[in-house]
């Protein structure tokens, strides 16, 4: 999923920066992985949100039981990934 998102950013963004943040949130016996990406490119029109790359990312996230949220602004694209169900260390 990250490879697809970063590849799309490199191919389609005119930005020169990508930032990645990740952390785990724990509740009871389950952890949720939260990943945020940010790039400082041109963003894109909302009709491009259903392109092949993002459709593949959505499918992969669904297969993992996770979700993707994103926003595209004139100053970049910000995907936010949530993957629940990670096992905590014993």
C-alpha cells in the first residue's frame, strides 16, 4: 500500500517532499497501526480520486481490514491509513 502511494506521489506530484508518520494505538489486546503520508505537490481534482492507483490502494486496505482516508488540496495530497487487528506482544 505504501509503495503504491509513494509511487503515485513520485509519478504525479510536482512536489519535492514526502513525509511519513506512523504509530500504533493500543486498546485491550489489539493494536491499530496508523500511517499518515503528506506530500507538498499540486494535489489533484476530485474526479482523479477514483483512478487505478487509489482504487488498488482501497482494495488492499479492505483486504487488510483497514481503511484509507485522504484529502487533496491545492498544496498536496494527504492519505491516512488505519490498519486494525495487530496482535500485541506477550
